[in-house]
């Protein structure tokens, strides 16, 4: 049996899988609010209770929303460390791996069925090319899929924390606001749930928005998106429009950096919720706006991942690869 995890700043998924090539078969999955647990070990204990006792696990892998160095994953948006050594001791198996969460999502993207994605641009896919994944949610993740010996291999990245590149006068003004708030403007300050709220603050010039309200427990980014999609607040409409433009531009940057001729996957929790806005042409227009490389960008397939468990599936793929072939 394989144990897979997708450990995010907001929620953590744990699932048991049976071995199957190329995509392990899901047996059971449970979801846990990450910030309500003191540690990953506490979530493992809760999962053991939920499945009727500690499972017998041959291999375990988990995607972690943060960098993984020396077998230790440190979450970016919550004060947690996760150690391969501790997991190995608890599960009594030496086959344990931690990956960056986008590295796991990239592995999952490689085994998705056609019906689990929606094409924004069909492009001209190259079977011998590289691919890439970009995912906005609680934070922003990016990963590459490099073609090595004919096979796509996921490569971790912390590109979401790179500097945000403004392209218009409006975006330059927004960068000034971000710099005043944070000391610098990074891509995650724009392309994430909190990033959408930064855009909302910018378009409202710091004033309250009559269209949304909350007590701190509601999903304010989702409320901004909903008001924008319904057209009830012009400033919310502009905030989402700037988000879409920046998302398309950064996805195009990723395609250039990774020479992603096999395609770019758009993952994360936000994309499926704003799919109509992603499909209206603005995203792809920004994706293609690459000067002398505009034609190259127009030939890159771009797909939105609609399956929320893609990172979990990718972690199961990684766990399976830790074991000898049968």
C-alpha cells in the first residue's frame, strides 16, 4: 500500500493508494485543516484513526508547500517542519520522500486523463519537449517537467517568490503599493488568494468595498472573484482582470524559462473557480505577449487542471517510484 500526502498552508490531504502503472489507484482519502494541527505527525495520527488503525505502508511520499532540503520540508505559510526521518520511524518504512508541492503536482499532471483538464490554448504539443506547472492558491507555486531520457521528470522551484515584473503603468503603481507594504513585490503578492486581496485593496484605493463583507472567517478572495464574475463591483472587476493578466504573463514567462513545448498546466485552487475569466482570451493574450517569442508562446499547449487531488496523485506516483518494479 502507498501513502500519499498533499500538505498545504490551508488544508492537507492524505490518501492510501494501490500500486498501478502509470497512475496508482486511490483507495481512500481524507482532508484536514492544516492550521488546526500542531504538526504533521498529529495529522498522521488523525488519519490512522479515520482509516481504522495505522495502515501498513510500503512507501510514502508527500508534497509540501515549501522548500524541501536534506529530507526536511519547511512550510512557507505555516510554522511547521516535516522530516523524512520522523515519518519513516512512525510508518516503519525506509521508503519515504518529501517533495515540493508543485513538484508533486507536476508528477500528477503527467498522468491526468484528458477529461481532467480544460484547454485554454491547444497549441502544438511536442512529445519530446518539456512541460511546466503554475498554481495559484493560498500561495503561488511553479515547477518544471524536464524531459530526461524520454521521460518527464519533475523539478522543484520557489519561483513564486521571485520578483513580480510589472508591464503597464497600472501595474507599476500597484508595485509601488506592494513595495510600501512588504518592502518588495514578489509574484505571490499578486498571484494567490492574498494577492487577489492586494489587488482588491489597490483598485479600491484602500476604501471599503460595499460588495463584500466578512468577519475574518469568510473566503474573501472567493467573494472578490464572485463579485467580479457577476460584474456587481467595477473595482472587483478590475482586480480580477489585473489578476488574469498577471497570471497569463507569468505562465508565459514559465513557458519561456522551461522551454515548455509539451505544455503548461495551470493548477491550484483558484483556476477552476474563475474558469470563465481564464477562457475569455485575456489570459492567453498575456501569455502570448512575448515579443520575438510570441509565435513560440502561441504554439505552447495551455491547460487548466480541474482535478483538485492532482498533487496527491503525484505524491502517490513518487511513492510508487520508491519501490522496486514488480
